[in-house]
C-alpha cells in the first residue's frame, strides 16, 4: 500500500495528486493540514524534511519525497493509466525539462510574489519580488510561445510536465496575470477540463474557503 501525504492547496501536492489520478493509482490519502500546527508537527515525524508531498510505500519501506521523484516512481511502478514519462530517453529528457520549467520558473516565482503580499510591513522582500516578477514574465512569454500550436506541453500526449503546469498556471491566474498570455490561458483552460486536475481543484475547495476566511480575519 502507498500512503500519500499532501496538502490540497500545495501546488506540488496538486501536481502529484493529478499524476496519481492520471495513473488510476491505489493509495491511502493522508491530508496534512498545514494550517494546523499540531498536524505539521506530527507530519515532521513521518517526513523529517517536513515538506509535502511525500509518498511512503509500505512494501520495502520506501520513502519517496519531492513531487517529480514521486511521479517518476509511480509512473514506473503503477501499471496502466496515463504514461507520464516516455520510454524514449530524449523525449523523457524533454518532459523533465518542461517539468522543471513549470516548477522552478513559474511556480516558484509566482509563489514568492504571492506570499510576500502576506508578510507584515518591515518583513517584505521588494528586491526578491522584483527578481521573481522578471523571471515569471520572461518564462510566461516563453510558455505562451511554446503553447501556441500545442495541446499539451509535449504536443499530443499528456505527461508529467502537464501535471506540473496545472497548479503553476493556476497560481498565475490567481495573481491576475494569466490573461496577458492567450495561448497559455487557453492551455490552462484545457488543463482545468482534464478530469484528474478538475478533481484536484474540487477537493481543494474547502481548504481554499478556510484559507480565505483566515485572511479575512487579519
């Protein structure tokens, strides 16, 4: 049995959960509510790195951290479902590049900008935000060009790169920036229609409502 630890609002959790649904994988879900200090402390005993997502495979006692590594694991070990990483080595490398592109150059800088707005005065990082904005705008221009004539990140096949793109572009949309990039926006609309990611978004709704209520009280 695979135990999957995640937080429904975490972009990297959403990426991995999308992959699990694409593979029709059987797993035991464990939601770690990062709004709850006690749950965070308990999870730190499961994964000493303290980060979600995290996969524990009881057979062999395999402990698999990090979203891309988890997807690599399930794509190899779970039979059936969507093939998320091609067997062809060159195509696999291209999938991994696009996975890194969405994680490091879209998700990370957009998260930096978003969470900086929640910092109290005196603890904000204007220089870091400026760097993040420049990186994000440059990358989104590239993504927009890349998706001008493609259905999915690799063309016709849905892959790990699309699992990474979905939550990353969702974050850009939440910031009100996605409308500037019409091809990327159309791509995100297709991602939202994908049953796997649509399910992930639906399951995240109660936690988003909780998050919004917490922000309203500040």
